[in-house]
């Protein structure tokens, strides 16, 4: 059986280039497993806090984002503690940080 999905490393690289082209500040804080690692997204709202989302797939196999910390905007230190716990549980996890004035992010997939 073959899987036609992009590797995580390629998916991240493509999205980083798109963000750079759109002048969106984005950073890879942690590289995980290159082929199938999931992504944890930290959305920083300057001077206000952060939100975190974990990449997940819906019942149809489409990528989406599950809000961490009940979807709340929290201080960055609280988001960082959440990320630390998540990476201890899943060492294959990628962590990407994006800055956003309105709390949105440019990555494909709906919030699950």
C-alpha cells in the first residue's frame, strides 16, 4: 500500500517558503521526525500572548488543527510549558512558531 502524503519536512519547507513570500514571521523551534512527525503550532500575538494548536487528521484523513489549552490565548510562558510537555510525550513532534496580529495562522487545515 502506498501513501501519497508529503513528508513532514517537505510540508514544513513549502509552508515556510510561502510565509516568507507573504512576509509572515515564522520559525521552526524544533525539528521532529522528517517523514511523519506531527506539528505543534505556536501562534504568538505580539504583546498579548499565544495560542497553541496540534496538527491532527479528521475522519477523512484531511489535515486540521486541534486547539491546545482549550483554545485559550495564554501568556507565552504557559504556551511554552505546554509545548515542553508535548515534546516530552512525543519526541517526533515539530514545533513551529508564527507571529500574527489577529491570532490567525497561514497553515492549511481547519480547526477541529
